[in-house]
C-alpha cells in the first residue's frame, strides 16, 4: 500500500509563493512516476507536475516556469515549489504515485487558495 500525505497548503496573495510537501512511504519512491495533481472548483483533476524514478520532470503548460517539483529520497518526501501564484491556481493539490501502466494513487489533498 502506498502512503502519501500532503501538507503546506494555505491562503496566499496573487504573486506569492507556497511550497507543498508530500510525505510518502519508501515504497512510493519505487514507483515509476510521482507527481502533483490539482482539482479546482468545477474542474476535473489535472496533472501539473511529475517526476520519474530517474529524476526527469515534466510540467503542465499552465505552470511551466512557475512551479518546480523535487524530491528528497533520504527523507521520503516530495515537494512542489509554487511561485508567482495566480488566482486560477486555486485548487486542492494531491500528491500521487503510479507504476508504469498503472493507475495513480493519491493522497487526501491540501487546499491552496490564491486571492487576487
């Protein structure tokens, strides 16, 4: 069973920054892909950033240049550094992991609210 727990969400003004953390089981870091999804009001869940077991990263166009995904395998923790936040970044953010060809496993989510 994969354990994933997000923290670090909150309320921030537009243009501000937040760093989300994901405490994960060691087993999660053996998965092929880890990432951050988000689901805003009335929207479907979308993948915003991902990192492979080999360390390659990928980002949704909407967050490129503003968000950075990283991980510390010694601490079994993954991060999402979010800069230049916009009101449209308001969402519940989920930490996730999956095997190649498998389904995403998500944490319980953390709320990020960006005020204008």
